[in-house]
């Protein structure tokens, strides 16, 4: 089944297809490629390796192991888990769903990371079989991704607080970074425009979108302040 026409799971017009939870070698390969590229992007971004600074690699060299580990964990929880949440939510409702990578999106993500920011659109979960008029199903499927990010952000934040209070290591900083990445993946995807999850949630229920967006945005903003301005989870 072609997916190029419905990139970032748009509004397919196929009749509903009954499928048990499943995957394919195509999906596994494409999400693995997207995961590795996004991990590379985050190592570049958080390692301070960018064109504007003339490829200053001092921070990357000093913290290579934790940077790679945290970047891999961030890509796994912020991106892969997000997309798999869409997939599971769709398949539980009897619809066909698989991840497909976007070659252009992968290239753009690398370029932006090298420029010092990240526009991450390495691919998306494609869903077929949901009628366009069925806004409730689309809303539930869309909401699953950002809520997964919020859940991971909360877990990492609690872990960061624990590490800050009871450990002498810098684990709290890396956990706070993971919380920040997940929080901002969540709030970005709730923006109600284009192919983003927020548009489908808003089309289903404006009230639910407002409630979720305000809560997620406030949480993400707090994480950003803690991470960038204080460098610890308790704003000390």
C-alpha cells in the first residue's frame, strides 16, 4: 500500500482494514535509519558541533560517551516511542499503521542540526483505513504520541530530582536533558497546524486540545527554564 500520498498520516480514503498488531521488515528498517540519523542530529546539536562555531568539538570530545548515550535515549523515547504510540493506538482500533521515513526530512534534520537547531521530521506513522470524517479516531491516534512524550518527560524529571538530591554525580543533568527533549517533542507536536498531531486533536475536540496544550506547554517551559537557565531540576 502506497504511503507517499498520506505522509505524516493524513486523511486516507481507503475503506477500514482490520489488522492485528503487526510490523514489517520495511517498517523496521526505515525506523532504524530514522532513529540513527536523529541520534546523530542530537549528538551534533547538544555537543555544540555546528557551522556557526566552526565545528568546535571541545564539549563533544569531553563528554562523548554520555552525549551519545543520552542522544540515543532521547531519540528512542522522544521519537521512536512517539511514533509507535501512534501505531499501537491505530492498530488497536483495527486500522493499518506503519512508520515510514522521509528522505527529505532526514536530510533537513542533519542540515539544521549542523546549523545549531533541529527541525526533526525524519518520518511519520502512516495510518490507512480511518474515514476522514471520523475525527474522534484521528484525535485519539494523534494524542497518543504527545502523551507518550509527556509520560517520559515526567519520569525523567522525577529521576533528575532524585539524582540531584541523593547523588553526587552529574546524572541529574543528563536526565533533565531527556526530560526537556521529550517535553518539547510533546508540545511541538501539539501545535494545531499542518500534519502535526495538534491539528487532528483540535479537529476532534477544541476543549481537549486547549486543556492538553496548555498543560504540556507549561510543563515544557518549566523544563526549558530548569535545563537552560538553572542547570538543575529544582531551580536552585
